[in-house]
C-alpha cells in the first residue's frame, strides 16, 4: 500500500507518561519509532521485508524540536514520511500535533546495513523514492555532532537485556533515557527540552559498560557515551532547553 504520508494516533496513557502527567520525552521517541516502523511495513520497507533481504534499518541521526508536550489523556497525532534518497542515507520526517496544534517536528537519518556483517548496504533508490513525499518537506536536518575529549564523566551504565531491540543492539530510545537518568532529579524536573539532537556512532550490546560524559557547547548541554572497553564513542547528543 503506497501512502507517502502516514498518520498515526496515540493516547497519552500510563505507558508513555512521565512524572508530570504528560507525554514523557522517551515516550515521545518511542511513539515516533513506532509510527516509522508501521509506515515502513505498509510501504514494503519494514523490518520483515529487509530481513528477507539480509539487511536491517539502523538509525544514524535524529533531531527533535518541541514546543510543549501533550498531557495525560490527550490524543497525539504523528504524521510521517520519507524524503527521496540519493546517497547512503534515507531520511524520514515527522510532525507531532495534539489538541489541534502542531507541537513539534523531527527528522531522522537511517542506514541500511548487512544484517550479518553490520556494514552499509546499497539500496534501490528508484524503488524507495517511489514511496516518498516530494512536497511539504521539513526545513530541519540532523547535523553531525563531533565527539569531544574534554567532557566530564557523570554516570556509568551497564547494558542489560531490556535495553536491546529486535536487531540485538541497544535501542535508540535507551540512549535518551540514559542521558536523562544521568541528571539530578531537581535539574530534570526543571528541564523543558526544546531541541534534542543525537548521533549514533557505534553499536552497544549486553555486557558493555557505557560511560556517560557531559559538558556544554553553544548554549546546549552536550552528552556522549563511550564504551569503557575501548573508549570508542557510542553516541553524541545535544539538548537545548526552552
């Protein structure tokens, strides 16, 4: 079924609620991921479709802009679509709305990897672009965040079974949870995330220990996680408050 722009609705219920009785930020990321997977499956580019070809989707970058958060009991509407691709990256965009008002935008950059080797795999641009949207595209993009060597270690996470997704590595939403968990309760309670940006740099798996590092740059909080075993950056992220 070719539906270039997919609309998915969700209720803000206890599964995605935060302690302020609204859609939690990690809950929002989970809804965006779910809408993307549902749409990809409808287009013939879902998880099962790629597995049959020996490949998988992997999220490489994400940027989320938010102006407010839906409350408990609200209905969230997510509209999502793919942009025409020409290189190795496939871009998916989203609009988030509730109560008749647009609350946010998101852009994500995806790679197709060989499921066995985890190396980039070429995909059929002509077939992919046939199911993409060509008008009304967003003006935002997920930028490259360069890892830094001057950030301070603030936490340490040991990867658990519950952190994994169907590809056998840590799910992208868990990194955001690790970032928020590294903050003091009073800081987190006062935080209104207006801009969240993340680059996924290396896979992490059960048994890995990830050291969470923190600093500031250009008015944003900057975070990154390093695998303790080899000091390789696993992710780099930036958060700007409202």
